């Protein structure tokens, strides 16, 4: 897991996207004061997360 501010993300967007895509990791995006605001993750990992979440909601 990595964390970066919105300002850092703007300056390093391509590298941040490469990192989450290649490493299958996620980045916490923070606002002023370091407050967590959002998550950057690869589309592949997001799709996997959605599928897992759907299966966990489904009655057995």
C-alpha cells in the first residue's frame, strides 16, 4: 500500500497508474492534512474486488 496527496498524484499520475497496474497494489489518495479521500487501483483488481463483493452478498 502506498499513499500520496492529490498534488503528488497530479505530478506523478502515469507512474502511480503503472505502479498499481504492475504491482497489483493500491494507493490511498489523501487531501490536505493527510486525510484519506480515495483509492487508486487497477481496473483488473477493481473487477476482482467487485466480483468478490457480489459473491459475498449472494445468499448461499
